[in-house]
C-alpha cells in the first residue's frame, strides 16, 4: 500500500513538473519580424474587419440581385362590418311607385380575402446598374483589405524595430555599467592601497548610481515599447516576447527606381472608387429611363353573415379572382432633381481625379525621399560603426593610462561615456536605415516581402 502511494506521489510530481515546464516553454516566445506580421494579419482588429467587409460585400451583392428576381407576396385580410352602408335605389325598379326610393344594404357582415401577388422587373436600368455597382464594391473591399494589410505591415515593422532599438540601448547601458563597476572595483583597491583619492572613488560611485537609474528608465521604456508592439499585432499584453539577435543585420540592396505608381494599392483604390462613382452617375441617369414590370395575382374572396372559416361554411360565399398585367412607368418631369444629382456626381468624379493626381505626386515624393534616406542612413551606419571601433580603442587606452597614472578619472569616465554614445548612435542609425528600408519597400509595393525575411 505504501509503495502504491509512493508511485502516485511520483506521478503527481511528474505531472506538476510537466505542467510548469510546458507553461515556461510557452510563456516566452522568440518573435521574428515575419512572425509578428503574420500574427497581426490574423489577430489585429483592422485585418479582421477588412476581411469581414469582403464577406459582407457578398451579402450586398445578394441583396441587390434580389431586386432583379421575382417578388412573391401573400396578402390576407379579414373585415367585420357591424354597420353596413345603405344606398338609395328607385323603388320603381322593383315595382314600386315612381319617385319613391328603397334603402338597400350592399355588402355582408364578414369579408375575408387571401391572394398571392407576383411581380417581375422586365426593364429597370437602376436595378441593373446597382448590380454592377455591388460587384465593383466587392472588388473595392478586396483592394481595401490589401491596403489594410500593407498599412498594418508598415506599423508592425516600425514598432518592431523600435522595440529592438530600445533593447540595444539597454544592452549598451548594461555593458557601460559593467565597465564602470569594474573601474569602481579597481579604484576601491587602489584607494585601499593609498594609490587613489577618495574623491575619485566617490565620483565613480556616483556614475554607477546614475547608470543604474538610467538602466531602470530604459527597462521601463522597453516594457512600454513591447506593450505597444503587442497591441499593434493584437497579442495578449501579458505574453513575454524575445527578439532574435539578427534583427538589425543590414543587407544593402540596390532597389533601383520605380517605373510608375499605378500598381500601388492606394492608386488602385482610387481607380476602383472612380468606377463606383461612375456607376453611381449611371444609376442617377437611369432615373430618366422608363421601367416595365410584369404583375400577376390570384386569390379568393369570401363574404357572408357568419365568420368565413371554411369554403363550405353555411352563409358564406367564396369566389376566386386573378389577373396578369404590365406596369409601365415613364418619368416626365421631377423639377430637375435628377439633373442636379447628375451634376453632383460629375463633380465627385472630378474631385476623385484630383485626389489621384495628388496621390501620385505624394507617392513620387515619398519614393525619392525613401531612396535618399536609405542612402544617407547607410553612410551614417558605416561611419558610426567606425566610430564605435575608435571609441572602444580610446576607452581601453584611457583605462590603461589611468591605471598607469597618466590619465585622470574624468578622462576615463568621459571615454566610457563616449563609447556608450557611439554605440547608441550606431543603434539609432540602424533603426533609421530599417525605417527607410520599409519606406522603399512600400514605394515599390513590396511590403509583403517582409513576411519571408
């Protein structure tokens, strides 16, 4: 019995251990840029709503198509007439004296009716134009979904690189703090040996304290940046993420020029909007056209002095009726309201053309700026890398000179600060390069290439 209890205890411990191992393995994720973008495209609200708009456009098409299909309705009515109106009829019709009248009731106490009515549009230009517009609306939302994805990719990439830059700044500060702590220990030893002044030791302690305070500020800033990234991609804020080390690796490419911007999603949106505005104008013009409809109905009418429930009720008479007809409507004059709406539609078309011209100009400017920025950023990165190497050499030489008594403590601390500044400048220039790279990819319509990087 004791052995069985021990086995159960071991199994329970094993399950608990597996549970914590499982949670710890999934509590933190190493998040690459492509994974962050994919996560955003699946989970962010904007992406979900854009996909739902495409689905909804199918329902809009179905609703518009219904106007061109037969319309079938059943109408029923039941009336009770407690007081039936009487009419005066000349009495001589029934053999009475000339000049006399008889009051006769026309109608019955109860009257019931049931009928089926069918109508079919034979010609209605507004309905047909509306169907074309509904299909174009579906294409519009498909393009809008692509534009939403591209905008989301841009936002995710920018936020992702900002997190990585904050992380690099923290690593640089930690390295600087580690070097300053080493210097502090050296000066403490020298002070105990009588080779250093107390003021030098105090100054190093102040530097360490300042760096620790800066570190806490960067830790807080990094947490805020990570939370912003999680929000951008639609991830649970409590999820821990880890950035891969190769994120800021630069592989310069000759992106070349852009032949034109008509393939850009923004321009496609304006072109599709132009189609919708043109269809809207056609729908307004179609109000000048006549419309022709086929109609038909069939039903039963029951009346009598008793409640008409069944066809064979005593005192109730039933008769059927039916008819087929054509309904023609020809617009003649509506106070020039249609003409005013057509002119408004013409103005909207011209305004959209102006928007397209302005968008093309803005895209051209953005493309030139992005290419200039990426060239300048690359030069800055190369210069800052050389500066980091030089600042490190100066720092190491100054530290050695301080140990030999050639350099002052101020010079050594300034050299360490200069090295940290050089690293931060490099990280900033790397971020600028990546941001410029995103803009170049956007100008070429290749933002989705980030998904496979």
